[in-house]
C-alpha cells in the first residue's frame, strides 16, 4: 500500500459535505494551473484511483480480519473446552491466580433446539397451513390496464418518488500498468 499522500489524495479522503465548495475551488485551481492537460487528468484520475485502491485494500483486510477473528473464536472455544476437560480429570473445579482472580469450570449444559423438516408441503397447504400475502407486483400490473385500474383504484394510492443522482466522474484505466508511473505522474502535478 502506498504511504505517500499527495494533496488531492488528502483532500479527497477528508472531504465532507460542508467543505465541498473549498474542494471544488481546489479542483478549479488544478484545472487552471499551467501544468500540461494530460498531467491534470492524471493527477485527478490517479488520486481517485488511489482512493479506490485503498477502499479495495481495506475491504480485503476486513475480510481477512473477519476470517482470522472466526478462526481465533473457534480456537478459543476449543481451548476453553480442552482446559476444562483436563482440569476435570484432576478433579479441579477452580484455580486461583494472582493476576487473574480465578479459573473456574462451568458445568456442561444440554441445549435443546426444536427443528422442523417439511416432508409434504403441498398436503400441509391443502390442510390450511399457509399464509396469504398480497401480490404487489400483480397490483402494479393491474394499475397499468384501464379496466383493472377502475376496479382497484379506490384501494390503492399511486405516488412517485424522484431521486436526483448527482453527476460523477469515472476514471478509466489504460491497459498499461500504472503502478510504476503513479508516483512520477503525481510528482509532476
């Protein structure tokens, strides 16, 4: 993972809704600078790609950490059970310590959980063991036809929700490896 953060990387990582005007102003400065046109595009594009690289890197780290946590949790359970087994062999139900108060054995428990396996679903449905749920898709389809709509119009209310999705940029990669050129290009900007 890259350790050097260029100014645009830092600004992107710390952006908040209340400093968007300042960020836009900084982008204007980059665009209005006397740097070559392609350097400006590379500076902006590579900074955004670096952000995505960090997101991907963190995603992988989170995945690995979750797997590691699961492994350690399983190992802890095995260790707790093994130590309890050995202490029981020696007839010990409590060990007192100086840095830990004590180690005690919790008695084993039997946990009962009911399970249900359906052998003949259709016969159960025929006997009345079913739940009726409104088919919203069928209602939407009915509202598209004039005769069906007149039949159910007073039973439904149709509304519209409008969501404005702001314009965004997409950074397109060249087919060449950018890893070796990234630092050089960002230094030039």
